[in-house]
C-alpha cells in the first residue's frame, strides 16, 4: 500500500468514526430525553452510582465537565429529586452529593439505554467480531492519547 492509499484509508476511517459518534450521540440523546434527562445528567448519575457522597469538584474533574456547569446540572437534578446535597461534616464549605432512590432508579434506566444501544450496535456480530471491535477501538483510543503526549 502506498502513501496515497494509506491517506485515503485514514480519511475513510476518520469519516466513519465521526458518523458513528454522531449517530450514537443522537440516539442516546433521544433516549435520555424520553426518560426526562438532559445532557450531562446521565454521566453524573453513572458517576454518583459508583462514587456516592463525593464532592462537586470530583464530579467536574472525573466527568470532564466545567465546575459551573456541574453546579447548574446538580441544582436541576436536586430540584427534580435525583440527588441530595448535604454539608460535609468536617468542612461546612463543602457539599457532598448523594443519589436519592429516584436517582438510583434513573441511573438504572441510563444503564438500560446504553445496554440497548450496545445491542443495536453489535446486532449480527459474532462474539469474536465484538471482541475484535473492542480491541481495535481500544487501540485507536490509546493511539490518540499517545498522540496527545507528543
């Protein structure tokens, strides 16, 4: 394969990744809207499911969301009963964030959305195809991260 052929293959891969990402994001967005969630909320619900009681700064950092945006998202989530914020016992300036029972139920719905999207994505794939796709996606991810470090 010469350089031109390699360049054409890279362009094709680039377009496929963008198309896949857009379709996946659109379908996820539609599904989350149908269960009453706005953008950013599913990620926070997933994070809190594993890190219940964490502080807002940790959510912002781990979810890669601006702190001001997290504050706004949490205020809305608290208003609809998905989370509860309580003052930290050791430092009154800090708020710990907890999922409510309603928030836990909504997080299970988020999990179901992603499981359904995964099933749709791999429909017709063999187990080996799925494992190969995961391996390739991990390599693509790792290559992009390595490129950031150069």
